[in-house]
C-alpha cells in the first residue's frame, strides 16, 4: 500500500459528506418552480427502482433464489404488507428456495 | 406527538435497516479483511463514511495502492446519487427546526435512510431522522466489526438470504404509492426496464452502476416532471 489508509478514509469521508450536505445547505426553502418541484417529487421512485432492478437478481448466491425473492417481495408488498413483513418474506423465500437449489 | 415519541418511531421503523446493514457490512468486513485492510481501519471507514458501494470499491482500490485524487474522484462518482437524494430530502424536511440539524442529518442520508425518510407521511422532523440513524449506523459499524473479527460466524445460507433484505425494503417503499397512482406505477416500471437495458446493452453496460443511477434518475424524473407535473404542495408525500 502506497497511500496511508487513514488519509484515504478522511478523503473518502470528506467527499461523501460534501455531496450529502451541499443540497441541504443550498436548498433552504420549498422549491416554487413547478418543474423542479415535480422533478424532485419523482426522484425517489426512479432512484429506488433503478437501484433495485436488476441488482436484486445478483444479491443472493443464486439467480433463481433472488428472482423468487424479488417476485415474493413485490407480491407481498402489493397485497398491502408493511416494510418489515416484506423484508422478512423475501429473506425467508430466498432461504427456503436455496435449500432446494443446493 | 412529542419529539421523543417521534424519535422512537424512527428507531422502530429503522430496525429492518439495522438487520439489513448488519448483513451487508458483515460482507464488507470480510472483504476488507481478505484485502489485508487493518481491522480498525475498516471499522473506522464504516463509521466515517456510512456508504456501501463507495466503501466496497474503496477497499479494493486501496489495497491496490490507489492515489488520493483518484480515490476522491471515484467516491465522487459512486456517491453522486446522494446529491439527488439530499435535494429531495431538502423538500421533505420541515423548515422550522434550527438549521444546524441539516449538517447532522446529511451524514446519515444513506440510500436506505433516505428511502424511509421520504416515505414518511407528513413533514419530516430531525427527531424522526435521528431515530432512523440510531438504528442504521450501529448496524453498519457493528456488522463491519463482526466481519473483520470473526470472519465467518453467520452460515453462508443465512448471509445469502439476508443479501436481499435491503432490496426488499426498497420494494416495500415503492410498491404502495405505485398501487395508488398509475403515473408512479408507470415510472417504477420504466425505471426498472431502463436500468435492466442499461445493464445489458453493449456500450451502455460499461457505464458504472453509480453513473447509471444518476443518468436514469435525471432523465426519467425530468421526463416525468415535464409530462406529469405535480400540481400542489400536498401532492408531495
């Protein structure tokens, strides 16, 4: 290792914090412009969707178990279950399906 | 509701993140150890950065002898999505509490904490956000420590199953509003399709996942804002 690990950690933490804090400091009030307000309204849905798919399919040790977990999570959530329940069902579905796969 | 009650609610809502983080940072700890990163440094990295993808990429490059500027650039690209998330968060939080809260909240704005915070019904207060952080941060740091120390105390099967927990959480957050609104449902479906295509098509698949998130978020949110503008403040949930 050529670089000092602790300086590396400081550099990383500074960059990451800067990105996170900047908008919170710059955007103080409610955005009035309708386009930007709408844009910000849609950001969470798009970001979370893009992060989920297709990465979720490689989040476990097998594609099949991940696919089953994905379908179960969407179904259980669609039926109205809350967040902890959806998570538990997905984890359980992956665990059980992997008992059969391996 | 008083402040402490709201804080406790945040802690409770954050418990799935605690367990999800435990699993993910456990793998991070194992990876760091296998790359000969000192245990204390790995734990400190988790406590100071509180970000998954950035840390995974960092330990690999650090063990390969990355330079500081290259490391800073890499973190900037991988974590730029937080810029969009913090922008969205700025519209969700109440402007009544003192300004300094924003400096503390910014530190805890991870993908998962953000997801829970924006799905909170009503105006977001710092106490709720701190509740989420109280659950999430110890999960992240403890998991890292367990990973570097024990190396292998969770069976591989359990670790694999837990790998899906945080993704399932995101699903639990986007499906209910998608069920209520056809527009949101369409946006969720197109975002997933676009993301899938970006990961498979030639040229596009070479774009890093950090950039993919940013490009698609900006493009699709802008298109949605132009096509389906949100009318009133009350629409913002």
